[in-house]
C-alpha cells in the first residue's frame, strides 16, 4: 500500500530540517526523506558563519535561537588574509558582535534534528523520481521500489535534486573551480606551524587562480579547502583514494610551487585522505513558473559557489519563510507557495550574483587584492 503524506520534504539538510521545525512549532507535521542511512552516517564537515539577517532569523522562527548561541565557536569570526608568500595583508579579530558567528555544521544539524518528533525523518530513502498525479498531488519513487504520495512536495535535496525537474530544466554547471579538502588534527600540538598560520578563525591565502581557505574547528583541528581554478576533468586525473594519499598530495602540491612552505604544509602535513569536490552552480536568477503542489529550497533552488557565504544561510531562511507562509495560509497552499517564491527568487538571484562576482574577485591575477578591496568596502 502506498503511503500518503500531506507534506513531504525530500532532503534532511539544514534547509529541510528548518522547514520541518517551523512547521512543527506551528502545529503542522511533515515527513522528511533523506538518502543517508542514519543521522551520523557521514561527517557533516566544516564551519558555518550564521548571518544575523538570514540563518539567525530562521533559527528565531524555529524557536531555537538560544540553543544556537550555545554552539557558537568563540573567536571563530577572526579572519586573516595572506598572499602566496604568507605575508599577512589583513587581520581582523573576532569583535564578538555576533553578526556572523561561527558554528560547526554538524552541531547545528543535530540541534535541528533533535527539535523534531521521533521518526520525522525517514533515513536510507534514496529518491529516484517523482511524477505529478494531477490536482497538485505527486507520487515519489524510492530506490527500493516503494512509493509515497503527497499533497505538497518540497525539494530540499541539494545540487542534484530529483525534485527540481518537476519545475525546471536547469542543471548545475561546473564553475571552473575545484576544492580539495584536507584536515590537520590536534593542530596546536601536532601541527603548531599550521595552527599559527591559520590563526583562531578563518584564513584566506590567495594567488592567481588558486589558494587556501581554512578554518579552526572547536575540537582544535584545522579544516582546509585547497582551491584551484582547473578544468572539470582535473579531479579525475588524480587518484584520491586512501591507498594513494602521498601521490595525491604531490599532485596538488605541484600547483603551489613557489608558495611559502607554511602554506604548502597545509597539504603536505594533512592527516588522512584528501577529498576532492567540484564546485557547481545553477544559473544566476534561476526561477520557475508556479507548478501546483511542488517547490524547492536551498541548493535545489539556487545552487551557488561558497564565495558569498550564503548557501546554508539562505537554505535555512528558505525553510523558515516557506514554513511561515504555509502556516499563514491554512488550506491555501498555492497562495502560500506563490508568496514564498515571490520573495525567494529576487533574494537568491542577488546572492548568486554576489557569489559569482566574489569567485572571480578572489582568484584574479592580483589576488588577494580583490578580497582585500571587498573587506575594505565593508569597513
């Protein structure tokens, strides 16, 4: 027998969880489906700066702001900008104003998960497709062959959304940038020189077409994003599997010949495997015509590079605003969806445009000058 849900959310990331929580506090229940086998099936990775006007506003709407403040990493808003010679070109201390505090993504996700009723998330549920049934209802098919139907289907399932094709033909394009992620564990003890170069918060060390973005995590480790403007096929040319770590490090280090050894050490001394990731984006200004009974949020709606710092923040704000719209229009789902999308489209277009501009700015031929100018414009 096919299960039916009045509201189904595909994807239990930060956006989908925020939506479910805001619906829950308004007395509206929703079913979430996520392809991960369990909540802790994989590391959530990295730090997030949660913006006052978006991510923090969403947490207030979710009734979780006070709990969120307990997760803030003290000192995490400190920022250093270096050039390829490791010369410090700008350094900002964490002034503690709370405008963009840093929190660990996994801890924030756990907070949202813990705020939902038991069983709200169906784990190990890989969506393979969805089709309209008429009247705004949809049927969703899972990899195990089972199906469910829903009156309202929300795609919160990220870059390669299985729900997006219901409303849009857009597919993500490679941005020209690839990341290789690395970790240096127990950095103050095991990697003191690297801990010193990163500092207490966020590091940008940039040159033409490449650089390092790194941050200190609450457990004392350093998480590093090695950035390369490279052809899309570059990642496939390097064996990043566990048995070839030294060769992978050597392949990445080739791109940083002539860079200061304190920066090269962020690659050479990394613990564990290197994790490659191509950065994809949806077109700036991506939008769709109103389709009854379905909408998108987060990366499914407006995938962008991380150079505006808006991805997670916008996903959470999307979830909060969609939940509030549905609560404000009981029995009038299409009115709620139209109101939500009317605000979503211009907001996400502005953020995506800024992100695209900042990617170019960060890696232009006089880097890090472009980033320094951006920071100076906000002084």
